[in-house]
C-alpha cells in the first residue's frame, strides 16, 4: 500500500477522526451516570491515553521493522505477546465497528421509524432494516486502503462531530428547551459506567501504528498526538456539558435520540452524525483486515480481490452483530472496560517497560507508567463487572 506520503495536516485529520467517533454521543450519558466531578476522570483518561500513544511511537522508533500494534507486542514479548495483542486489538476494533453500525441504525430509525426493506417475500422492518441500509452506505469506503485518500473521508467525520456539537447547542438555546438539567455533583454508583464510557472515547491506539507509518515526517507524530487529543477532548467536554445541561438525568445513551425531530437543528445533527460511521468505519476495520491478511499464505496477502472479500465479510458480520446486540450503551461500556483498557493503556505500558527496561530506572516516567497500569487494572475490573451487570439487567 502506498501510505508513505501523508502530510502533517492530513495525519492530524486521520488522528482526530480516529479519536472522534461514536463516543461523543455517549459522553452526556456517561456524565449523567457519574456526575459533574467525573469530568476530572475524562481529562485524566485523555492525558493517560495521549501518553501511552507517545510510548507506542517510541517503541516503533526502536525497531524499523515494527509497523503494527502486534509488532510492538512481538518485539517486547515474542510470539505470545503478538498473539495477545492481535486478539485484543482485533476484538476492540471489531466491537467499535459494531457500535458504529448500532449508532447508524438507531439514528436512521429515529428519522425513519416506518422504513422497511423488502426482498421478494421477505420483509425486514424496524431497526434491523436500517442497520442493513447503513452497511450498504458504508460499503464503498471499504474499497479504500490508502490512508492519504482516507484522510479526505476522515475530514467528513471530523466535521460531523463539530457540527453535532453546534446543533446540540442550537437545540439548547431554542425557546422551550433551554439548559435546565442541573444534575448531580457525584454519583459513586455510576462512576464505573462513566469511567468505561470515557475510556471508550480514547480507544484509537490500535490505529495509531497505521497512521504513524503513513506519515511523511514521522518525527512530527508527537505533535499529531497532542493536537488530536486536545481537539477531541475539547469536543467531548463541550458535548458532555451541553447534553447534560439540556436533558439532565433523562439523557439517553446517544444524545441524538433525545433531540426533537421536528426541529431543524435536530435534523441537521442527526443527519450529520450519520456521516460519522461512513467516514470512520473503514479506518476502524482496516487493522483487523490487515491482521487477517497477514496470516494468509504469501500468494494471497497482496491480492486485492481477497482484501476486498475480507473487508466485505467483516462488514457483513458486524452488521449481524449490530442487529442482535442489546444496546449501544452495552457495547461502549463493555468495550471500554475490557478491550480498550487493555489495548490503550495496559499493553502499551507493558511493552514500553519491556523494550526499554525502564523498570530498572526509578523516576517520574516509571511512576507515571505504573500508576496508569494500576488504575487500568482496577478501573477495568470494576467497569467490567458494572457493564456486565447492567447488560444482564437490561435483558
């Protein structure tokens, strides 16, 4: 793939798009679960995720043959490390892709509740039909493998996130709506849910190696990380505060589902957010497809038809998952608690410690890494229990 000539600006766009996904819609719900003080957790998670992204860059710089997330783990822990990394990153991205289709289906269903697909005598109605429609809309982007070309698609995803925040603000200032949701200062019972959903917003680390290797000037990757995380955190904070002030404890797992459809700004917000999965899906699922291609015999690894077939199979299977999974919130909280905690926090820290043998040099860097790892284990365990309990309860 010819990915070596992506400019700094386009790389920033890819980075921001990788981070600014479906998580932005669930941020107000996460804030309602944890209370106002839980926003401190959001900022801490953003800082920690940016730090671990930079650690990954250092690991890749150490060995020029390291080009993927699994290669980093392989360099640190051998074949077993590569297997564990491949499994967790693939599952994480697969569930994120499933969440993208659930989000697309829920919002399309809100706009077109009577929409149905008819294939001969077979009739598919309700949410299932719009999930299938979403898959059809996403299909053309699956044929793109060049990140330079993907950056133009990514720009639409970044723009859609900004437009949605503005539209939610417009709904809030509309007469008859307003900012009346005072909310609670802290809700300890809901903090695990908030923690998991905040972590979900920063689960792009599996995509960072692809973005890094596509850069023209790799020395600028740290700047890309900083800009991407700052921009996305500002957007996430804005959406969280606006959504919580407008709807308070009644905010749904996707804030767009609260918006009154009859208002123009609401329609713009919903239509715009529908562009998100179309812009982000291909970038999300590409590392999974690449991992599958890497285990194929050599004669098939560079075959374009095989590559397209793998991507179409992934799209089909995630569409099926989106139709059977219980809810959007269950996907985001469970993925954030289990998969993203491992991929975005634990593994990068563990690999860095192993490769650079930092554990032999006590200092601020080692203290930060060990703190992140400890908090990841505790937060992941508590969040996983909370997510599973809520999923079972909703079923």
